[in-house]
């Protein structure tokens, strides 16, 4: 009786082992099928989990007037080099690489993003539409003898953050960035109208040492009036009546002008910035007998990561993670997969 039970147990264990092998084989086939990526020519590339070498981005090259296809990480390197000085600290460059990769991830159609759509591309090289971009040949000419060193730095920044993007509620964020905030970034709602919980105004200390922390530009009264009247419909400023016709009405919490009066109309700080070519909307206006002096703080729209602020944080020992989570409130670092 005991021997019969032992034989029966052995048969059960053998059957279970065989079933396990069959299940593992099936799973292996499924995993293998999922890792095969076929391109448009029917050629198959095998991609392992976490490997992003198979992701490409379609870029419309505005200068060449054609679409080019680049590996994602190569595109991120060229954007990082074009958007931030390669002499910046490595951790600041890493932060820029993650921001650039995140911005791109939101626009790659193959990843479910919304492309910029120019000529059917995911992104373009027009910095007023997407991100700035310079290819390796252009960068090599720009850097000259320093090119090998700078390429090494950029490759370290990109490889050191490979595949990392910023997400909010599981989706890539709109990772906006700008040159300098002038000490405090701006809430996206005050610039673009829509609310983004991860693009809130935050302090950006340490920028005082960098260029464009404060800029001053002077116009003659006639120059100021002419420039404003040409760019802003209905302003109708008179050079000899500017003291009564120009008035700042409101500012955001970061100090940027949100509304001002020009003659009999009301307009935004963004409109005046555009009309006069100002560095930012964080400005003051001083009208004297002969001149109009406008002083600005910061450079750019002020939303998201301040690049010079990131450099200041890196110089003080912050890593790229700390930099990114400071400027993008409530965001998380995630794998692009």
C-alpha cells in the first residue's frame, strides 16, 4: 500500500514538472515575440527590456527642408548640446537631457505622443516650435579643438540618464525649460493659460552670478512709442504723453507683468515683451525726459526648469534628480518603458 502511494506521488510530481516546462516554454515564446520589432522594410530588430536603442524620432530639419530619422538618444544629445552650454556642470547637463527626452517622448507618434506635425515629423528643429537642435558636424565646428571633450561630457550626460523621463500620473510631462528665471520661475497658467500641476512657480536661487539675471535697455520716447504702436493694435501712444499713457496694472506672484495699460487699451506683459524684444516679462519701466528705460530680470518665458538655476544647484552639489524634482513640482522620474 505504501509502495503504491509512493509510485502515485512520483507520477503526480513528474506530470507537474512537465506542465511547468510547457508553461515556461509558452511564456518564453510570448516574451520573444514581444521583443521583436519590425521596421517599415520588414526587417526585424530584437530589443531587450530596458534597451531604448530601437526607439527613433522623426525630425523635420528646417535648414535642410527634409525629414531625418534619428535614434532617440542621439537626438537628445544634439538637443542638449544646442539648448545648454556644454561647459555646464555634468549634473545640470543630465537634467537638461532628461527634460529634452521627456519633451520628445510626448511628441513621438510611435509612443502614443502628439507630434508637432510639421511635414509629418514628430518634432522639428525650429526652437520657436520645438527644441533647438544641432547635428554633430555643426557642433564640431562650433567647439573646434574642444569638440572631443565636449562630446564626452554630453555623452556622459545622456548615457548617465538613458531612458529616464519625467512623468505625472503615469504620463510624460510637458517639460518646458528656459534660460534664466531671474530668481523665481513662473506658473504656467500665467503664461500659457492652461494649468499644469507640475509647472508651478518655485524659487531659483543662485542665478545672480549669471548673464541676463538683469538686463537694461533704453529707448528714446519716439522709438518706444513707434515700436509699441506698430506691434500692438490700438495702443496709439504719443511720445510726449507717455507718463500718462503707460501704466503697469498687475504682476504675478513671481513678479512678472501680467497686465498693463497702453493709452486707452489694456494688454499683457507678454505682448509688450514681444513688441520691444525684451528678455522677459519681469520688467520695470522708467520714463524720463528723453528716454524710456526698461529693466528686466531673467531670460525666457520663465516656466519649468531654469537652466542657469540648474547650473547654480549643480555647483552647490545637487544631483540631476534633485534639480528636476525641484523645478517640476510633483513629477516623478520613470523609465520611458
